C-alpha cells in the first residue's frame, strides 16, 4: 500500500506541484514529513484494564506501532489530576507507515464517517501543516466496533515540508485528501 502512495507522489504530485508553483529544484517540492496521532483520555481517568488502556490499544491498532503514554505535567485539583498521571497516548508515524496510514485515512476511514462531506480546508496552521479531529476512531477497519464501550476523539496532525498553507493544501489535494468545496 505504501509503495502505491509513494509512487503516486513521485509520478503525479511532484510534476503537478512543480508546474503549479514553479519550483526549479525537485527537492523544494513539499512532501509529507510525519503524521502524529493523539488520543486524550479526558479528566485524567483512563479506563484501566488488565491489558492496558483502551485508548492505547486503539491508537496502537490504528497506527501499527506501540503508542507512548502522555502524562500530566502539573497537578490541577479542579480536574482531579495529579502530576505524572496518564492523560493520553500518542504515536508519531514516519516513512512507509506514515504513507500507509495516510492511504487508509483517505480511502477507508474518512468515507466511513457518517454524513461525510469532506474535511475543512481551514485547519492549516500557517506553515502548511494540517490538523483534523475524528470523533470515532472506530471508523478505522482495525478497530472492532463491537468491543468499543466508550468513544474518545482522536487528533491527527499531518506535518509537511510546505512553507505556506497554499502549498500544503495543494499537496494534500493532489495526494487525495477530500476537501469540502
């Protein structure tokens, strides 16, 4: 799967972006750098089970690698949160796993979202990086929907080498990201 998306990038995306933005050097063409997945438990009370937290398992199954547990940096009494308490998990994907995940996200998970009309083109950060949130990670085929008791949201941050939002938008459009009209 990853080879298919890399081949698409080399054969179609690079020439299209070079023509659109007038790059003289092929190394100046923007590309995907990394994809970060983050699941927050909320309120610092993860559902502890014998085999780990549900969010940790979901993040690991979706990404295909073991997630890192994120812990609270400081105590907040109003949230019943103590320093060092686990509050979420995250995974950073690079290389072939990144391309494989992006392919599954665009072609499998996003079309499964109920009432899906495309993702917003306004979620760029000013430097060509794109962030989106998914309310139900169970839309990924790796997650068994019958075993999901509570749904937690997932943040997906796509980091590119683009310098502007216009370059990042063009890159993701050519890679197949379904933006709203």
